[in-house]
C-alpha cells in the first residue's frame, strides 16, 4: 500500500479575520494621525520646557530680591539713581536695612561688613543721599561717604522772608525762603535734573488748606484770615538747617517744614511765654519778626520793649520794615507815599501789629520778644553806619536823634 502521508495531514485552520491589503485612503489617514501625534508631542515638550525655564527664572528673581545674589552682594555699576534717607540716630545696620529695602544693596549685612571701620559712615549726618540700585555694598559705602551725594539740605538764615527782596541802594537780591527751598530740592537722577519750582511752592502756599499745610492750631485763625495770599505762611518756617525730600511734592515739603518749625517754636517755650504775656503765640512770633528786622542783636530786647510800650499806649508802631515788607525790598528810609499805602502790614496806617510776621525770626529775636528789657522807651533810630541805635521816651529827643542820623547819611535829609 502506498504511503501517502500528505492525504492524512490535517489542514491548518485560519485564525482571525482574513488579511486584506490596506486601502490608499486608509494609509493616508493613518499617516495624518501619526503626524498630529508627533506635533502634539513636540508642542507639549515645548510647553514643558517653557514652564521649567519660567519657574527657574521666577525662582531666581524671587531669590535675588529676597536674599540678594548667591554671594550676598551685587556687582556692576547699578541700574538707576535713587534717593534714600538717613534718619536721626540711624545705626549702620539701620542704614543697611534702608539700602536693602530700596534695592541699593543685596543685603544689609553686606553693607554693614563693607562699612566696618569707616569713620565717614559712623559720622554720617541725617539727610537725603543719592545712591544707585543694585550696586556692590562697597560702592554704597563710597557713595554715602561722599558729601557731593547729599541732597535736600536746606539752610534758612535768620530774618529771611518767603519772597526774594531787593536792596534799594545796591540792587542786590537776597533769596527768599521759597527760592531757598526750590534750590535745595534740585537733584540729578540719571542725568535728569529735577527741581520744585518757586512758583509751584508759592501757589501751593496760597491754595492748599491750612490743615494740609500742617499749620499749627495757634496760627490757624490769622492764616485763614488771609485767604489765598501766600504770605499767610510768613514766619511759620523757622530759620535753621533742614532736610527736605527732593522727590516730595511741594505741598508735602511745605507741610513738613511748617510742622517741624512749629515743634521747634513750641519746644523753645513759645506757648508758655505767650500765656505769661497774655498774648497769642502768633503775636509773639510777629513781635520777634519786627525785632529781627528793626534792630541789631545787641538792641533786640530794647526794641521789643519799645513795641510793647507803644502797643500798651495804643500807638501805631510806625516801622519802615512793615512798609517795605509787601514791597519785597530792603530800605532804611521810606517815602511819604510808601508810608501812606494801606496794606495789612503797614504799621503807619494799621493799628497794632501787622497781619503776619514779616520774616522768620531767629532764636535771639524770639528770646527778646519773650523777655524784653525793662524801660520806658517809645522811640528809637539808628544813627550811623555801624548800627548805633539811640532810644528815648521823649519825642523831641527822638527828633534830635533823627537829625544825627541824617547828618551821618543814614536817613534821607529830605525826610
């Protein structure tokens, strides 16, 4: 028998659906699907990279702002100019904290370390200084040690008034307090010079409410009585050395000066003295301003007594300084026309004291107004160029003294 093994072998069974060749349309669809998946994957990766980079940048910036650079100090020449303030009694650490808060130095510790043993920093004066953001601590020390970087220092001499005044004889102009404030406010920041203008200060002095200008309660009524006249603030800014913020608004500068001046006046005993003399503190300030303008320091207390004696007798004061005040000028003698002008300051026609002080009196003039010398004088006149002043209670003697002043060229002989 023939051995035909093929006929007995089981045929293989088909498993699953029969395979067919993929249609061209199906292959195209599959290719598009794969491309979209690749693009989505690339986009997702790009977004992940962006998130990571952003997180690193933000974290670095936050770390930089909170803790400074990795080394605890900045490098380079800085970013921009900034004005910082050193307060009265500030320690080196306190100054360092101010610098860190203003982003001048990376850390207060870096500044303290850099300033260690530096006598200029140890003796630094309160005030405002130009610094630069993001500079090395050593550079910050150098900047604060340089007097040229101090700004906002205001010096007001005794006897200045708000407006500039001109000497009639020499034509020399003396800067008023508003001009001095304007000059002190000037600062150069990143090559840009900025100043608060005298005109802006004058406008604010007349327009802002007394409350917004920090006018003290004891001066509020007479200040309000002058309405929008900027001279209502006369005398309320005391002479001396002050620090003003060059970056502040005009109103804030004036308010700070008036507030600090009132505190200075009050600490000097103005309120107590006024009560003892049965006068208002503002009236004492006016008397002191007249003393400042009318006399030399050696005669302050006598002139104060003349003022009080004439007020007690209800006489007009007849001071040339009150005539000149609203005219913004300095002149020993005045004309009949000048003395006849009806202003709120002209004591030839106005009874009692002028409406405001006529300048900012210094402490010696204030002391004289508070403690006048005893005497019965009613008249005085300066009789020579050295400032010799003669006092008398007799009018005829006063006329004789005037003749001496005329002969010496102090007064116009035509008067």
